[in-house]
C-alpha cells in the first residue's frame, strides 16, 4: 500500500513539473521580421492590446526558454502560415516545419549528413 502512495506522489509531482514547463512558453506579437534564414528574426514588437484592433498582417512568435519555437503570420485575422522550429539538446535548430493556411505541412531537415 505504501508503494502505491509513493507511485501516486511521483506521478503527481511529474505532472506538476510538466505544467510548470508549459508556463515557460512566452507569446509575443510583431509587425514584421528580417533576414532570410531560420529561425526568423521578428522585429517591431507590438502590444497584445494593439493586435486586437489591428486590421492587417502581424506575426505571433512563441518562445520556449528564449528559443523561437513557432512563428505565425496572421493576415486580416486569419492564419496564413506558420513556421515550427525543432531544436536538438544543444539548442541547435534541426528542423523547420512549414504549415500553410490549409494545414498542409512540409518538413525541412537541417541535419548534416
């Protein structure tokens, strides 16, 4: 019986830690981006309150521990495309997933042979 309580406690603690990890995700809004390499370099940060009334295109960047993990273009309140970034354990970008407005995705591997 005591082992059951220990196992339950471990499960609860691990669930709590994973919830805290999700809280490290930061969302920021931008007017545009610069450069033609990945990950994209967002520039011209906007306030979330400005985005709610913005009528044209803007970008949503999601960061996990300071790494850009998602970059979305929103045009007239609709998703146009999204770049999803996958990193290895050394924080090196290894894959870009491009998702179009219809949800069709294309994977680009950046691993060296």
